[in-house]
């Protein structure tokens, strides 16, 4: 079986303006979005706004205004696999178990790479398109998020010094790839933390007794010639810039350098959150900015956002910690803290 190359093809802009009848119920006029489930997959319910347009609506002072209708992406996986194990093993079999590289034969991925996020960043995709790809519970979660963000009630984990999660580790920008025959590191820096992924090539996942949810999951991989294939499981349930996922999420990625780009794709499997496997293609462009300010540095969230919200200096000048019952207490056991904050504002 010949695996398809992940060459990036320029998408033709598709504008899907859904006509909005006079006095129609929309996300911006409803008294209770939970009662509008029949409208959630209709672009008109969101006035044809993209995910990014919803997110920026309050800041741009355009609450409830008509969106662009642009919808460039199809989320459905192009592959026949129903789970990531089947997907990964099929590709490994097609590659005859994988290519054994030496340090000298590894492809040249040196440099810093800037990634386009495709729909994972929320640009050029309708809210309704995301909704169609989700299970009923996660549809409600996403509509709740859209309502909150349109009203300026944002929840970004990094704002609270919380981890960014698996999807952010995939789309971190810029990034670097460190290649060795037995292991790959993908590293990037953000203004709140440094992101590192370890990919163990030619190995299997750890035994089941050692499985537990990890912020970036556990990744193994193999080389198919000069293309790197990655399988990740044990991913901590969380949310990214767009979608939310459960701790059943697993993923298969493929990367290959073509010219001055490393083209990539990821297929996401999560029976709890996604109605079917979803997919995205993206590209990492080689950057030529050598200015010192562009060099990655070690960052911690406290450099920009201050210390943990539960730790503070009290009125007596003593180090103190908020406890359960304090209105400003942060409950670290809350699996969906954004949902708690969204509900508080409803």
C-alpha cells in the first residue's frame, strides 16, 4: 500500500453564507442555548461566524454581527481506520516495520520552523462545522464555549498558569526538531512555558500498568523512509484553542520534509468527544529570522502571569494559601475548570 504524501495544497475559499430569517433565534439572542440543540449545526445560528470571529467578537465590538461565512476545512478523516492503533499498525506494516536510520542517514530537519495551525487555530472554519464533528455532550460544551467567548468570557489555561495540553504541543510555533536514531524531541517555547515532546522511535508503548494521563501523552514512532510517523496515547483530557477532548484521545501523525517545509498531518481519535475520527493537514515553514529576540528562551508562567492563584501574600505580609470555601480558591481537581467559569457567567 502506498501511503499518500502530505503535500499542502492551496484550498479554494468556500463561503457558506446561511440565510438568516428575520427574528430568527441565534446564539446572540437566545435565552438558553441548551434549548436550541436543533439549531446548533446551522451556520445561521452563529450568524455565519468562524470560530476565530466568535472569539474576537467582544474585543472588536461586533457582538452578534454577521460573519464572513468562510469555511475552508473538512474535519472528517480521509482514512478508513476506526482507531489509532489500527491506523498506526497499518502504516507500520506498509513501511515493512519502518526504516532503520543512523545518525548520518537521518533527514535534515535542522532550523526553526513556523507552523500554520489550519483549523486547529479557529481561522476559516465555521462554528457549525466543528459542532457537526462532535458527540452530543461535546457539542453542548462547544456551544457553551462559543457563547462565553462571544461575550468576552474567555478561558485560556495558560492565563491561569495551567498546562496548554496536547493540541498546543502539536501546533506550538515556532518549533525545533531534534533527531537521533532512537529518539526524537519536538521543542517549542511560548510566553508561559516551554513545550517538549519525546518520541521513542522503534519502540512500543509502556505496559498498561504504567499508563496514566499525561499532558502531552506518550509518543512512539517509526521512520517510513524520510517520513516520521507518530502514535500518541495516554493523553490528558483538556482543551486547546478550539476543541476539547476526553482522556480517550489518541492520535497518529505523519511528517515529511518537502523543500523548505515540513508538511504534516494528524488524525485524532476520541469516541467520547468526536462523532468520528477527525483530521487536519498543516505545514511547518523554515524560518530565516536569526535576530537574537527570535531565539527560544526558557519561560515559566510566573514570568508573565504571576504565581499560582491559590498562593498569595496576606494582609500581614505572610505567605498564605487559599482553601476550600474561599471565593477565590482554585479547585485543582476540577476536570473542566473552563466549564465552571462559563457557567458562573451565564
